[in-house]
């Protein structure tokens, strides 16, 4: 009887851990969601013009979800246009933005911004609300009619760049 009881306890513990992991991932944006939201934000800006940035700046809009958000910048003017999680970054020079290792991720985003399918850029950044910097991979595309960029990222230590790039081809 004791062996059966231990077996049941082990099964219950495994199920609890599995549920906790699923709950954690349910609160994390997926790469597919990021691509869809960024493309939706680009379409929104195509329709609304620069006035559409107000919705991207709003932390309560559809463009801020789970553990991420859509941001926008203008590479030709070296300026951040929208960042609902870090509003103090708005107006700053995107090309001078560095991550926690000193990597100039903003410059890299601008250098790669002419890719018609968009681009994924990897850097270290904290989740909204603070905490330790984590591996963030942001998907960025250019809104051609406005010549501005929009992006959003995932916080993920495991996913490979090849897998992410397959999503946008």
C-alpha cells in the first residue's frame, strides 16, 4: 500500500509541476504572437499615420500583452517614438541604446531594418516591471509609408534564431 501511495504522490507532483510550467508559459508571449502583433501594429500605423503611435504608447492597449509590448522608433531621425513599458526611452536616440552587456541593439535594429520580412535581434533586457535582464529577441519591421520601425520581443533562453527566422520567411 505504501508503494502505491508514493506512486500517487509522485504522479500528483509531476502534474502540479507540469501545470505550473504551462501557466508560466501562458503568461509569456510566443514568437508567433510577436510577429502577428508587430505586423498588426505596422498595419495600424499605415492606416492611422503617426497619430496611431498614441495607441502604441498606451500600456493598456492591445499592443501591450502578457510579458511584452510593441515599441516604435525612427532610424533616420535616431529617435524612439513609442515604448509603453519604458516611457522614459521615448525621444531618446535609438542608435545609442545599449543592453546590459553594452551591445548597441538599437543600432543593430536600424542596420537591419531594410529587410523586407523583418528581422530578429537578440539582446539582454529586463521584463516590464523590472527584474534581472534576460535574453530578449525582438522582431522588427519597417512601416514603409512612414519610414519608421515597429517591434516587439520575447523573453526566451531556449529558442534558436534559425527557428525564429523560419517564422518570418
